[in-house]
């Protein structure tokens, strides 16, 4: 045997022959209120969440957010945006 074969045989000997099979995926149970569940998870990662009653409140909510962060009142919306 040569050095190359020795190295490859050592690597092969250390290889894991079989790994522990992971548990089957089970999705989380559906939340009673998916909007509240999303808001809670988003808030946990420091996202700001504001739940609005209807789409007409969106412009004012955006303006309030920008004003609160002292940002210019300018946003860019995709031409096919359906939120407005």
C-alpha cells in the first residue's frame, strides 16, 4: 500500500455507516387565530406589527411608521401591488 491508500482507508474507516433517523415531521397545530399568531412571532424578532381594520388604513399606517422613524414620506410600490 502507498500513502494515498493509507489516507483513504483511514477516512473510510472513520465514516459513519448509519445515522440516527430523524423523527417524522409533524407540523405545528394550527393556531386558533393565525393573524395573532403571526403578529406574536413577528414581534418576537423585533418586527413592528400593526393590525388594521381595512385596506384604507394602510396609507396612514405607513405615514405614521415613517414619521415615527423620522424618515421621508416616500415609498416605492410595485406597479401591480394590490394592497392599495
